[in-house]
């Protein structure tokens, strides 16, 4: 065992937080599922769709942790600002790339 600071320590925390979020979202989605049809309850349908999108983003972030690319922008490959990851742990792109994506 070495005493050098392992960056995996913080990553383990992020991973736990993401897994917890994933579980919460999946539980909400499961509860919504019976009504989440555009013909039955359009609001539930919209809500379920947005939960599904976030679940995909969280899953992708967990995959990036596994692959060791977590915290890097998936578009330009530069590190995402730590402050942004604090607010949005499953952020896939840096603020600059994301703002381009939002504008599109
Ligand atoms: Zn970027």
C-alpha cells in the first residue's frame, strides 16, 4: 500500500452518489410507469421521459467512472470544471460544449 493520495477515493463517493440517484430515479419511474402514456396522463408521460433521460446520463457517467474517463468532457475531452461536477455529477460535457449543445 502506498500513501499517495488516491483520486479513486473521491470517485468512490461520486459513484455512490450517482448510484443512489439512479435508484431514486428508477423507483420514481417505476411508480409513474402505469400512467406514463400520452393518452392516459400526458404530464406523467413527460415526467417519465425526463427521468429516463437523466437515468441514461447517470448510467453513462457510471460507465465513465468504470472506464476512467469520468470528469472529462465527452465532446472536447478537456476536464470538466469541478464546480460543475459538484452541481451536476452526471455532466457529460463541459460548460462550453454544453452551451453549444443547448443552442443547437
Ligand atoms: Zn467540452
